[in-house]
C-alpha cells in the first residue's frame, strides 16, 4: 500500500512538472483554471472493465484537483450500450459524461447529434492543458473521434489492437518458428495440433458477431476493404472469401472442438490452460495470461503482431472514447473530467496495469512510462501494431446487424458450409439494411 | 313540489330513468381503477405496439409512417422465416418430450412404494431453480472438452458430442434442458388427474385379463387426457416464448442455428434499435401464440364432446 502511494505521488508531481515545462515553452498561453467549476456534480456512465476501474480508482484525485464531485457507475458493456442509447433517445440523459465504443457507436452517435462538440473547449487555454492537442492522438483515434466536419465529439481514450499470442513452450516442443505470414500460421497451427494430447494449434472467436473482430484481421490482410467509394458493402468479394477460407481451415482443422461457440473468454481459457498454441485477440489480455493464479502459461507467452497476408499487414483496431452529452448542463466541468481521463497520469496507469492502450503518442512513446510496463514483449507488440493499425469494422450505423449477419455466415462455414455461398447470402441480406439506414 | 309524494317504487323508477343518461351509474368509481390499470398496462401498450409496427422507427432518427411495409419485409426476411422454423421445432419437441416423460413419471409416482413422498420431492426440484442459473450450469456441462456430459458418454464408449456447439445438435440439446426442467410440472398435473380416476374400470379390466399396456392405453390415457391437454397448453405457451434458457446458453448460436422468434425480436429491438420492425415481429409473434392456443382449445373442446358422444 505504502509503496503504491509513493508511486502515485511521484507520478503526479512528474505530470505537474511536465505541465510546467510545457507552459514555459508557450508563454502566450494562460493557465487552466481547474477550480472554476468547483462544487459541480457530474454523472458518468461507464462500460464495465479495466478502463472504468482505472477511472473509479483514482477519481478522488480529480475531485481534489477541481472540486468537482463525480458519481460514476459501471455497467456490463452490452447493457451499458443499450442504456445509453435509450437515455439519449429520451432527450434527457441522466449522465453528463459517457464512455462509448467507437467501433459500434461512432456513426450512430454522430448522426443523432448526442455528443457535445469539444473543439472549442480544446482551443480554450483556460480549459485545456497545453499538452493536450489533437495531433497527439494516433490517426485511428482521430478517425474515430472526429466527425466529417472535423469536430472532435469525444476524446479518444483507449485503443484495442489485435495481436498474436503464442505459447513458446509448445512452439519449442514441436520446433515451430513464429509465423510471419498467414499461410505460415495455418501450417504452424496444423503442425502444433496434437489431438491425442488435447493440444490445438490455434484458438479464436468462433461465436457469431464476436468473431468478426478476429476475421477482419484476415480480411484486411488479404487486401479487403469494407466499403467502396459509394458506401456499398464489399464483404462477398474474393478477399472476403479467401479470409473466410483461412478462418474455416484454422478453426476446423487446428482448433478445439466446439470453437463455433467460443468468444474471447472461452478462447482465453483454452490458451491459459496451455491447450492452444496460438490465439489472436485484443491487446488487453496480458494481465490474466501473466497471472499465476489464473494461468498455467505464465512467462511462456510470446506477443507479436498479426502475421502478414498476401496483400498487406494490418492490425484490426477498435477503441473507446469518452465524451460529453450534448444535453448536459455542465459541459465545461464534464470536459475537464474527460481531459483528466485521457491525461498522461491516467494513461500511464492504464498502460502499466495492462488494462488498455492510450491513443496519445506522447504517453505510449514516453521512456519513463514504458519503464513501468512489466511485459516488454507485449509493449513492443502494441507499439508495432500501432504502426499497422486499420479500423476493424465498417464505420456505418447498423454495425450490430453487420456483425450478426456476416458473423453468422462465417460461423456457418465451421460446420462445412461453402464460404463463397454463405458470404453472398449474408451480403444480400445485409445490403438492404445498410441502404435503409443510410437513407434515413 | 311533488318530491315528497313520489315515494312509490314505480314513480321512483320513472324518475331515475332520465337521470341515468346524465349521470354515470353508481358502480363506476369501483370499476374505474381496474379499467385504468387494464388500459394503461395492457391495452395501451398493445395499441402502441401496433402503431409502432406501422412506422419506420430507428432509435436516433425520426419516425415515418410506412403502412404495412414492415410486415411485407418480414415475408422476405430469411432470418425471420428461419426463426419461425426454429421456434416450431423447439416448441413441438419441448411440449412432446415433457408430456411423454411426465406422464410416465406420474404413473410411476402414482404407485405406492416406500420413500415415494421424498422421491416426488426430489423429482420436482428442477422446477424450482432459476432458469438463467441452471442455463449457466448446463452450459458448463455441455462443454465439449471440460463438460461432464461428454465424460459420462466416454464411460460407455460413446464419442464426444458437440451439444450446443453444433448447428445440428443445438436445438435438441436446448430441449434437453427444457425437458429436464419442466417434466416435473407435467408430472404434477397428471398426478392430480390420476388421483381423480375411479378404481372400478381397473377392477373390471383386471377381471377381463387386460395387460398393463392395455389398461394404460384404454383406461388411464383417455381419463387423463383433459389433464394432458392442460399440461400441453401450459407447456406450449411457455415453450413458444422461451427466452432465458436459449439466451443464456447460446444467444441464438452457433451462427443463427437456435435463433427463435423471441431471440431475433430481442436483437432487432435492442441491439439494432429498429423499433418499428421489432414491433411488427412482436405483433406477428403474438398472433402466432393466439392461433396456437386457439387450436389447442378447439381440439380440447372437440375431444370432450366426442368423448361424451361416444360414451367413454
């Protein structure tokens, strides 16, 4: 406990010093008046997870800094998304600050005009610390947070890249090298599979909807694009078919039985039990994999970027942001909280706990912050993935329908259905839904 | 005035009649609360659902009246048609299996044997459990690698099954859970029926030398038929609208192999936020339930009459 407190203080003073340095460099800028909204009470709605934990754990520091009271509640992701939408629709949301999933909600929130424009706040030196500038966020973050008019509707909070986790022990045992291409990966997976021992070469999401997050890695690396210039969906072309064939081969030949019902949780269980040699999923799972109480593969896990496909190498990217409700009466105070959430101190804590990856390059690239990260190989895979990041889902309103319909088609191939025919069918089913939503 | 003289009953009546038209009858205050509740929580939601189903209404965008186009969309929506098929298969199986097994259990538990009361109590325990909780337990039992079901199969030399993880076996596996939970209910209802059967027909059958099967087929079964119909109807309504077990175990998967109308409806309304289309599905779903219930009631009515007519 004591140690923990000291490190927290050091971090705080460190940030303060950094802020002061920034000020000396820019004499024209006024200082942020943190206390201006003291006494305000903010309501925050969060999706349950490490990001929410990180906020709630340290929010007292924000109250000390600003005098703003924060009531934050965490709700499981799916329910949080529903609750937020219903409350926004009512016109009087009960919260000022909202945690959103860009890959699902970006277009929906923009089109409905539910979020306040933060651009003027960011330009106001009395509200924004000098180190918080748009150009500090990664390209994916800006792509997510800005609308087509260039307004910042939220602050990018945490990015999720897909990476390849592998079991070094199983690789050594079979003398297999870490795959650099998707073809090598399929071959390695087959070689690593030993059904008699109950060991499988590969595991990953087979469950409809969830599986799209992994499938899109293959799709992008085979050169796929989700939408053409006119906004038509392209997930039945040759790239999608090739990606689905690879998905089908991997999950039917080299994955544990029942993988068609696996989400990340079941996949992780198989991997932490040492039953699967490779796993592709989001970057956030290093803490459970390296936790001796929950994992049998502690210290044996390798972390690397998703192998390259014939047309490129990308890491499917997803992310969360934090924004202010347009209907809120305390927008400035709410903005201060958002700013604190994506601050260097909070971002460093998030990264060091392995609970997420800040979108801000100044945090990820900071040598001091990097020193605090326990698993260096993991950090390297994160940095490398950032360089090849590409959005993993089409930016449209009916994302849930897309994930369900195309996801079901992809899952169907695991019980022997033909990839081309299934994707064609799914596309025919999805196209009118997309057209209807864009027309509305 | 003549008010004082109008005390005869006939005169009083003639006096009340015109007043009736102006003033609501005196029982109104007693009826109004119930009426308000019925309108607010039954009639209004229904009318509103029907109204919504005639509109294109996606959360976050404006509402436009589109007439019957949501219903037309249903006819060409392969996912909906598939869901209707799944619902029917799921319903038929999860009505028939508990009926057969429940009747068998009732006949067994109707016999007098030591420990009967205790065993009856044990038998009805699944019914008391919360569906979502038992669904989670079954999910673990179904697990192809770690589940106890495959372990039990391996003991008798049967290869491991994929249970809810394969499109071909997912619905039968879910029906297994449903059957496990609701067979006791059928048993309770049929036991009540068995207790009401007179003993004379059995005595005469014994004298005539009927076999056990004949006794069951020609005496017990016809006499408990009305009870089976009640049990069947309760089961059917429950099975058609089953949601919790399917949602907790498979969420309609793998793919959409166990997506029933209810699960699809949930996705459309709360995950796609397409309230207009979701309402249209709800209306069709409601009509389907009404239709099934009507068919059952009609069949029951006919059966009772033919029984009386044929003198059984």
